[in-house]
């Protein structure tokens, strides 16, 4: 079916859905038990963040939980989309990685030396930032936890945690599903799963995905790239064995994703030291490149989870994992194609030698992660419950990067990093009285990192094979990347819970989070981040449990904010502890079901304030300059012989980076009974993400990412085992900035719409 034939039908369907209120089904984890008492009662949202299956209304955590069905209904197809469904979280695009931040805490650096402040887990296994934005399929659910985590699982974190869970094999069910979709940009996708029991104790679940679409952007430059084109394949096989109190689940997964490279444009500024801004097209969904760009990602993961439950309910759990992620990306660093015949029109470029207009960078990254977690989990019954655990993680990161100007190789960043994280943790709950309970948790983390390699200057006339050798053939060392650093911290949580009746929970708690430091070559290091979080919350149900609410307020002391900035001693990027911050705010969410109408929404207000700081102003550095500071220093902003006089900008502080003051979302769904087990459900959703700062010089013309509001909708015909759905995202086709990379900006997805068919069997 051609796009021209599909488009009118989809527009008509989406306009019809816009006339009706709408939200997807409420979250429940896969086959989780439900507390529903009928069609007018909202189902309990089940979370497993505390290593037990619990209603979200009974846990003292600020959490948004979505079932696999709810993820599909809300068009949350990747981790990047979670910010449209959960308040307080922002996910900023920066190229090969995405920066996850919750309440303004998380990741503000693309440096491999910096650890995620928002820990992301897939099936209980910690994920590194690269190769982490694949399409969701065969999902059981997602949980977004706000505030520091670590006393219950895996790696520590300062901002929060995201738990993603895939569907597991089932012993007593032969069946599966298949889904196919077609949409604009020739978006073709299929995914499915089959579950096969083998005897009484063994089952296999195999699932897979193929997805492709054409480029979202048109390249009008001579390179004729296909920016943001996508072709991805993912395959997953799981095997479950269960006998008595023992069960083991083995998962093996392989991912391959190719894109046509990232769509970048120079940030629109009149500052003289960003001369390539003259190459902006200033036309939505259009770029102009003079060099080929591409991105290729691969990942392999194997996970073994083994559990044994004793007769009394005590459970021992082990999660062993190995991940091998690889990424190769070529990016046009100047994000422009400038070949004018009259160079007098471009004096800034003429000053660079008139021909310095093909600036290309490549990232070649391999990261291997070995992890092991052990849990001892008490029975669910009784006044005293606990979880004890130990965790070990080793990361080996190899970078083979290069930069070139007009086809000649220049700098060659080739650092190698080995990291080790160890932790012991535990959390216990004690029922003081029928309505009162107390939670207490502690964790000790130890971290060590060793760095090797260097940033090299390429020898004249080097070939690609020579610059990718270890070390590069004929290259000279510019900046050694050697060094070691180790640190550790005690963190924890203390909470008091009051449950006056079955429909209400009130709680207060204090929690401390920690994110390790690291090395800042050559020869330096940066300190760990820490945060103290003080929260109070109220979770309640109203109208015979037709409406459920979660309300909370928080105050956080955030110290030693880590950011990647220019180190004037070397002219290269380095991580520093830039400032401290106070963060305060509140969050509220609700889920309601009133006969055929379902509604939900979330709201977050975050007021953050970084302390006074000083840093190198990247906007005062001429294009192509990566030189050490002159000694003695000359006039700020001038180039010397093999050196540069950097401009240091001081500010009195401002909001945390990637921390919008307001984020909110609301959605609704109305189920129309057509008879004969058939229903028609229109859905409509809107998400607002406020303006946010991307760089702490706080220059509105360069550092501020504007607010955006995104509208999406769908209509689903459900006939039991068969579903047909028309869908649309970014219905207003809003062209918006979704992140920054250096002096360039990246963009969000355009309007996408299509038809999706699903069959269960």
C-alpha cells in the first residue's frame, strides 16, 4: 500500500479520535495479579523495584510504571519516549548517546569516564549509554523511579533508575503474537514472539524484530546523505527451567542497527567563533553536508538469572551477565556544506584559510560489561522483610576515534578505560504497628578505574589503517590518557510509612545517593557526585478505587556536579566537578477509570539552582582550535604560536542542566463496545517538556533548548485475538531541538503515522 493511499485514511481516523477524550490501559506487569473488582475499578499497577511484586500504591517510591500493553498504547516505542509518559524525566539527544536526567540529575557528559546518574536496567542488568535506544518489543513493562536508588539492586545512582522488563517464557502456554506495521517515511516493521513449552519443566520463548524507515531529513549538500534513516534487527531467545523451588532463565540477545547518521546543524548564533552557522539551511527537516555520515551499532548480551525458593519462602537469586557493545559513527563536525565562490561573503571562514570546510569526526567504541548480582530475599509474609545483596561490575572501554579536516587526519583520541564497581547493600521493612512501618537501607560502594592510551596527533599523509592501529603509526602523543582513581561511599535510606486504611499511604524518607568519580587525563581526577534526598508523599484511592493518585514533594542537596568541559591546560575536553545544587519541587500523577473512559496524567515541578561557577567558554573558541593555554597568557580569545588564550566565563549560577521547571502529560481513552467481543478505542495524549539549559554559560541564544509540546493519538479496533490500529505521533509535526552536541543541535522525530496489525495465537 502506498503512502499516498494510507495518509487520508489515517488523518481521518486521527481527527475522529481527537474529538473524544482518551489514555491507555493502566500499568500492570505482564501476568501480574490484579486487584480489580470490575470494569469501573482501576487495576493495581504492579512494580518489582523492591524485588517483590507490589502495588505502586503500597511502595514509598516516586515511580511511574507502565505495562507492556500501556507502552504500546502510549506509543512509547523506545527509552527516549519515556519522557512523554513519566513526569520529571528528560532524555536529551547528544549523538551516539542519550542523556537521561531525572529532576536535573543524571548525565551531562558524553565522556566515557562519567557514569550514568540514572541507572537503566534491562531484565535486571545495568546498561551503559551506548547502543541503548533500540525499539521495544515483547515487553512486560517499564518502571521509572525518581530519586537516588541503590539499596535494593545493582549499580548505585543519584538521579533515579529505569527498569525495563521483557516477557519471560511460560511453562504452560503454547502461543505467541505477531505484529506488522506500515507508515509514512516507508516505515515497515514486524515483530513477534512464540512461546513453546517442552514438557512440564522447560519452556523456550523466541522473539524478534525488524524495523526500517527512510530518512527523516533531506541532505541538499553534495554528500547526499540519508540522515536519521533506520534499519534495525533484534533477536532474543530465552529458556526457562523450573523444578520445585528452583528456576533458571537464560537469555541471549543480538542487536544490529544502522542509521544514515545524525541530523546536525550549527546552533543558530551570531557569535563570530561559530563561523559554520552560515551553513545552516534554516529549513525544517533539511541539512546540507559535504561529507558522508553514518552510524552502525551492534550488541550481544547473555543473561542468566537463577533463583531458589526454600519451603519457608526465603529466596536466593543470582543474575550473571555479559554484554559486548560496539559502535562506529562518522559525523560531519561542522554540520554544514559551504563551497562559496565569493569568500569575501564569509570573512570568518576566510580567516581560517578559506578551505577549512570539511571537518569530520569518527567515534569507534567497544564496551564489554561483566556483571554479577546476588540477592537474599526474605519471605513476603511476616512483620520483618528484607533484601540483602552484593554486586560486581567490570567495564572495559576501548575508543579508536579520529578527526579530519579536508581529508587529512588531525587529532586521534584513543583512550582505553578499565572500571571496577563493587557494592554490598540491603534494605529491611519492619511493621511497627498495624498502621506503621519503617524502612531502613544501607549500601557501600567501591569504585576503581585505570586509564591507558593517549590523544595523538596524526602523522602527515596517514591512512585509515594507520590511524586505527594501536598506537597510530607515526603519530605523536598530544595528551596521555593514563591515570588511576578510586573512591567509595556509604549511602542509604530511612523511611517512615503510615497506612491508615487500605486506600491511603503516607510516607516520609531521607535517602543518600552516590555516583563514582573518575580520571581526568592527563594525571588528574574528579570527585564523586553525592545527593541527599528528602521526600514526603501521599498515595490514595477515591470513588471506590476508580481514581488513584500519587503526590509527593522533595528537597535535594546535590554536590560535585560532574561535567565535560574544555581543559585549558591541554585544549581537550575533561571532566570537572563544576558546582553544587539545591533542588526542590513536587510531583503528582493520577489514573482513573470511569466506565468506558480511562484517563491518566502526571505533573512535575522542579526548581533547581547551581552554585556560582567558572568554566572555559566554548563559544569563544575559534573553529578548529584545540590547543593548550599560552604561557604566559595573552589577550583572552587570541591564538598564539601553538597555543590559545582561553576565555573563562564566570556566572552566579542557574538551573541544573537538562532540568525543565515544568513537565506534564495527560492522556485519555474511550472504549466503545461494538458487540460480539469487539471494541473500538480512540486515544489521545499530550506531553509538555519545558525549556532547559544545555550548557552552563547560560546564554539564551546558544545554550537554551526551547520548550515543546507533543500530541499523539490512535484508534484501536480490538476483536479479541486480532487488533488493528491507526496511530500518529507528533501530530502537529513540530520541528524542535532535542539536544546538543558541541556547537551543533539535534532534533526530534517528525510526524509519524501508520497502520499496525497484531495477532495473538
